[in-house]
């Protein structure tokens, strides 16, 4: 029997439903931080706004305009700013 030294798993969209997990986490965040009370009335609009901002920042990262640390922080900050929070 052949012994393997390492075994790697690709979790992104193979073993892990990334989109579903993101949706669930954002729903929990929306409720926990009472974002509706802060003027973010519609959850789906909130999530779509996040995805648009996140995708734009990933585009900037891919061409070297921003660093990954900026992307990680800015996507949330920009989403909240889009709603005046």
C-alpha cells in the first residue's frame, strides 16, 4: 500500500459551498448587528452591494492596484459606507 506524505483538499466550491456559507454569515451579521435599524432595510440589497464592492476590489487586487490586506478590510467598510453606516 502506498503511503502519502500530504493530502490536499480544495475547499473553494468543491467540498465547501462558499456562496451558501457567505449568505448564512451575512444573514447572521445582519441580524446580530441590527443593520435594519441602522437604515439597511433590505438584506438582499445589502448582500448584493457587498458582492459588487468585493468583486471590484478583487479586480483591483488582481492588477496590483491594492494589497490583499486592503481588500479584506475595505470591502466591509465600503459596503457599510454605501449605506451611510
